[in-house]
């Protein structure tokens, strides 16, 4: 257990007391501060008030879908990483979760060890941007966008773009390889930090689409984040 984990607050939104109890116990054993809420409304209210570092959100909740809860959180400006839990392995569920603003997903039943690994990876990506620093300082410029790596913010003029931590990391990766065609596998390794598979490569497509909607002036005709057929994506040089 380290000092960072002892001060890292995780919100678990799960209606099943047995599942929630096991998850909360495992996270606390790993050194995290954990709060459990059993409904989407309670989870949203608590997240807005307490601003936890990470949210674990079940898809099936007594007062609605976890997808809708995730979308509501994003609309309220909550930018914390969201890890969604679903009992189904249906690809539609996974893609829908990402479309609503989730950063990652796991299918029940899951290994606690793997879940803790995903949690650590999400926290690393969201809050440890020192690994992205270089000798040029904390600001990156691309066209009319300014990326502030110290604060994980993106601005266009006076407007702050509401990117999630994963979207910020994805954009930063593309900027740092400006003009270079990156395969989806390379993007997965750089942004998610684990080995790629078919589902993770599809996740790249979803996140690219969401990112384009926020940074492109016309997302239907992107001029910044370009598709390289048969390869992946590149940032316009």
C-alpha cells in the first residue's frame, strides 16, 4: 500500500450488496478509500459532491441503466475515469458504454486481480501525466488547440473542451506522433497500457469517434485526426 492509494477515492455504484461488498473489500485491501452507492441517482449526487478519483459503475441499476448514468455524469462535467461492469459479453453493450463516456469495461464474472489492474491503469492514465512530459514543457500546440499536460486540459481559444482522461491521453499520443500513422495496436499499448485484442481495437474506433466530435470543427469531415486505411490513425502533420 502506498500513500497515493491511501488518498485515492473510488466510488462503486452497484445494487447487489454481495457483489458490492466483495468489490469494496478488495479495493480497500488494496489501499483505496471506497464509497458504495446502490443506485444511479445516489451515485451521481455523491460524485458531484465528493469528486472521487474513479467511478466503478454497474450497467444494471434499480433506477435505470448504468449507460444513462454514465452519460448524465459526463453531461454534468464529471471527467473522472469510469469503469463499467456488465453481466453480458455482448459487443453492443461494450460499445454503448464507451459511447456514453466510459473509459473501460469488464464483464461479470471478473477476476478481482484483473479489476485492480484495470483500476491502477485508469488512475495512472488519468493522473500521472509526468510520464508524458518532455523537455519542451507542459504545453502542446496543434492547430488552434492547446494541450496543458500538467492539468490535463485542452482549450480552443477561451473555450475548454470537456475531454475525459482517456480522450486526453489519446489526443496527446497522437500529437506526440504528429504525422505518423499509428496502428490500433500501437494506440492501445500507448493509451490503455495492455495487450491489444479485437475488442480493444474496436474500442479505439469508438474513442476516436468521440474525440473527433469534441476537437474537429466538422466531425463528419475530419481534418485533424485522419484515418489511414488498413493501418489506423494519424494526426495531420
